[in-house]
């Protein structure tokens, strides 16, 4: 069993979880936008461009999540061979 004191990182401060969440968020939203792009071909071009511009904000959000994950990575432990 894991000792609660040994794992003192909060769940949202785990870099692997944040990176996986960012990947899932980005590609899920990209899939939704591409579905709108595929089935919205009969709509006006301004509608299609507005749907596609949503990816700009999603990309910004995911990049911020990645930056936070990098900041919360533990520093590499130094190892000295004797």
C-alpha cells in the first residue's frame, strides 16, 4: 500500500496526468471541429471559419496546461557514483 505521506503531490499537480488531459482535450475538440467542418459544408464560409477558429483557443489552453505540467515536474535527482 502507498503511504499517503510519501506521495505529497496533489492529483492536479501530476505532470503525466496534465499532459494526458491536454492530449485528450485537444484531439477531442479537433475531432468535433472536423465533424462540423465535414457536415457544415453547406453552411456559409464565415460559419466554417468561426468553427475552425475555436481550435486557436483550445490550442492556447492546452499549451498552458503543458507549461504548467513542465513547471510541476520534479527536478532530476543527482546521482554520484562512488
